[in-house]
């Protein structure tokens, strides 16, 4: 399995992103992180790919069903129905995140194509779903973020290096523009990921500059 549990660094970065987000978007952002954690947990706690696929299929169906029925008594789904779907995001859209995580069930070694599909469907969907609809490069930022997040948590050194290399052009595209204030929480996450090897003061300072300027 390539994905470890959420770390204290992950939690700190999410708190920072939530603080940078407009108050009316914070609940949705938190609910989306909770969904991402639940999907990561499937792969982290499953040894057999077939079992992992079955569990992810359950999530895919459950998310899609949110578009036509009330959520079941499952906290993650209830949070999404309460805080994310009212923003105009559909359960079917969120189900793409499941498809991203399914890419990691591919037999090793994971191809570059599978890594980029994972990152686009997981991270790109996450950022776009949580974004405020402004013309910001959320898809590219989320894809780069997901590649670096995988690299940081991977046990396979070679896979981590490839994922980090693949992330670079996505960050170049995403972080060259000035971001609208409404989406700077997501932009800050992308900057933190791009500088994941830098000292904490530099990383936090760069995120703060992005919050103030959008750059």
C-alpha cells in the first residue's frame, strides 16, 4: 500500500487552508477532507486489491446516490449532503475521487499515466468541488497537490520521486496566476505542497504571501 495515515503536518496544513478560506466555505472544505481521508483509509487498511475495489465501489455508489436520496446514517456522507451539495456540487462529481483512488489498486509498478489519473481525479476533483467558482487553476493545483501528497506518504522511494517530478508542471501552471481571494485556501495548499522539502518558516511565509496577494 502506498498511502500512510494523516500526519500532524497534514493536519497543520489543512488548518492553515481552512483559516485562509472564507468562513462560508470552511465547512465544505472540512467535509471534503473527511471524504478524502475515508477513501485513503480504504487503501491503507485493505491488503487484497479485490476487497479494496469492493469497498471503493460502495463509496462510489453511495456518493452517486446522494443525488437522488437523503444520505444514510454515515457521518461522512451526511457532512457532504449538508455542507457540499448545497453549493451545487453533485454526488456524481465527488464519485470521481473514488475513481482516482482506484488507480492505486493497479498492479505495481504504477505507471506515470496511472499516477496522473489518480492525482487529477482525486486532487483535481477535491479542489474544484471546494472552490468558489472563480476563474482559478484549481484543477492543476489539486493535481499537483495530490501527486506531492502521494510522494510524501509513499513507502516506495522510486514512486515518490516520479510523483514529485510529475507534479512540477502542474504547479508551474497553477501558481503562475494571481488567485481570487475566495480560493486562496486551496492555493495555499498548492504552495505548501510545492515547497514540501523547504523549512517550515519558508513554507508558511510563502502561504501567507499568497493569502495577502494571491500570488
